[in-house]
């Protein structure tokens, strides 16, 4: 099965717990089968005027078995919860890690709320399905085989008739297999799109309020809801028809049991105890047959989760080399071209950057300044044409993940901060040099801002970063790069967050440290251009 192959990594890791979990379920089932047989013996004992001691002995034995069953159930639940939480989390993390390795183009073209809902929900559904299915299949096989052997010894004809009903289940599933899958897939897809539209109502709340477009944006939500409603009704119809046929087969099987079993009692071939045991075992087998009958529908539903999640894993990850460099001495772009679809943004770019110089990249909007920086950072490593060389090494051969982490710092103009403290956003959990921090806070004129906060750099930034201004956000982004002290420092429009005096101090500082750095600034500021060693106009 595709789903089990997909989840095999996690099932193997917890295979011992899984074996114990299945064994406990099997033991619980056997207790149920034994208890049923004992009930039949007990009833016949009562009919034949058994002794009072027999009643007390049975009651004691019956209670003991059921107490054991309850304890086993508790252990089974604990094992299940631990496996489900751990395996679900590991699959989630693997999916997220894979997404993080994909091209920036893929991320930009994908609805992130849809992606989030798909990864989280589908991962957990697949794990739950695999864990429960392994135990349930074993249990229901035992519940089919063990009672059937007993029933066969009691009445061959009824046992054979029951097999005929089970065969009927198989034929019905085969007929409904494709419609069940298609209906489930369409429903799940429309459900994800609906939640994405719902998230949109909160994500763009400011835009909606400023432009007064509540009605227009709500129409988008209504449309996605209509699609959800249509697919949900179709999914329910096909599933109800499928389950209705299941119920008709169950009713027919019960009629056969009552008629044939009742006649056997009247003819003296069955005792009351035997009929009770036969009836319970018959329903036990019927329940197991129904389980396998409905398992087909459940599998088709979970197959949708597998396909959606597998589509993510099938996306090719970006090229990441294994060569690591200790420093960045120079960067060369050789005949580099890049386009977003049919729109060419960078064409025949030939330029070089060297350590010890301060570069300014300038140009009107839409000329590719941000795209150029993204190319330098290796963001579109498989989509560009031409070569980008670090110290003469092709960027595709380098471990750009490590390079960006250790040797590159980038301050964006439109920066996003993590929902955590200012300190965490500066260091991502690493220790901070207090002396350097104090120096750079003074350099960027941030002392007053930080000092007014109740917890200083330990102050919390909310999810949407609305408890600090856009200018302070960008200053934090600039401060992050300065504290990191990487070989390559890139700043996007830094003067937009700084006043003239602070900008001058900031540029003077960069000029003083440039001998050990490669510094690139994206800016239109003529004063900054005047301080640059090289100005690149796009």
C-alpha cells in the first residue's frame, strides 16, 4: 500500500511499541472471544439448574477478565498517544524541512495557508491511519477466523451463508472504489481552499478596511464556501449510498441468523447458550466483515491525504553543494540571466564584487535590484542561466545554506520578525556580545527605543509585528547583520529607517570596517552613493 510505504520510516522507528500495541489489542480481542463463549456455558448452566456457587464463580471470573481488559486498554491508549504524537510531529517536521529546501519561486507561487493546512492535517491523518489500521486489521482477522472456526463446528450451513455475505461486501467495494476516491479528493481540496480563503479575511484585514472592500473580499469567501458545500454534499451522497448497502447486507445477514438459528433452537439442535454464542460470534464476524468493507472507503479518503502530501515531497529540492568556504573574497556574475515566467528581469549580467569595497546598487523600481540580491544569495540557484562564482567556485558546488548562515548577513527593507523577543530576532538563540550590542544600539540611535521598552531587548514582538513601527523593525534587521559581523553584508534601503545624522554615522562605520568585509547597499540616496567605492546602476 502506498500509504504504508510512505510512512514506513516512522513505523520502523517505533516498531517495538507498535508490536506491543498490536499484541495488547489482540489479547483484548481474545478476552472478548473467551468471555462470549463463557456466557454461553453460563446460560446453559442456569437452564440446567446449576448450583449457586457456579454463579459466583462465573461472576468472579468474568469480572477478573474485564478488569484485565480495562487495564490493557489503558496501556494501549498510552502507547497509541505517544506513537501518534511523535510520528505525526516527525512527519510534519520532515515535510516542513522539505518545503524549506524548495525553490523560492515555488514558495512564492504557493498559498502558504493551504500549504500549512495540508502539511499539518494530512501528516496527522496518515500517521493515525497507519497506527490504527495495523492493530485493527490484525484484530479483525482474528475476529473473523476464530469465531468462524467455532461456528463451522456448530453449523456449517450458516457459516457458509455468512461467507456469501462477505463476498458481497467485496464486490460492492470494488464498484465504489473509484467514485469514493474522486469524491473524497474533490472535497478535501475544496476544504483546503476554503480555509485558505478564510485565512485571507484575517491576513488582509487592514487592506480590506482601508479600501472598504469587505463585500468584494467576502464574495471570494462565499465562492470558496459554495465549492466546499457542493463537494461536501457529493462526498456525503456517495458515502451514504456506500454505507446504506452495507446496512442492507447487515440486515439480510441478521434475518438469516434469526430464521436458521431460531429453527435450530426449536428443533432442539441448539441450546439457548449455543444460540447466544452463535449470535454474538455471528455479529462479531459481521462487524469484522463490515470493518474490511468500510476500510476501502477509509483508505480512499486517506489516499487523498497521501497524494496531497506526496505532491510536496515530489517537488525537487534546490541544488545544495557540499563544498564549504571559510571566507568570501570575491563574487563574480558571468552572463547571468533570470526571468519570472516570460518577464526577463536580469539579462546578460556581468559584474564582480570584492572584499574591502563598499558597493551601491541603484536603479528605478522593477529593474531587478532585489532579484539580483536573491541571485547572489543562491535563492534561484536552479532557475538562473549563467554562472555565479564565490572565490572562483560555482555557487552550485557550494553549501549555500551554511554560507548564508555563517558568512552572509542580509537586512531587508520589508523585514519580517519572528513572534518572539527582540533578542531572539537578533541572534536566533545564540549568545549576544553585550559590548557590541551596546555599541550598535548607540550607532543606530536605538538606545532610547530599547530603553522605553519594559523588558528591553527581551521585549516580545507579536505575530504581526504591530507592537513596533516599520522603522524600528528595519533597524532591528540592520542591527542583526551588524551583530553577526559576516564577510558579506547586504543592506536594502537602510537610510529609509534612519535619520540623516544616524545614516551618516552608519555609513562611516561601514567604511571603517570594509577592509575585512564585502558590503553591498541597495539605495537611491545620493549621499550614500558618494561614499561608495563602486556604484552599479541597473
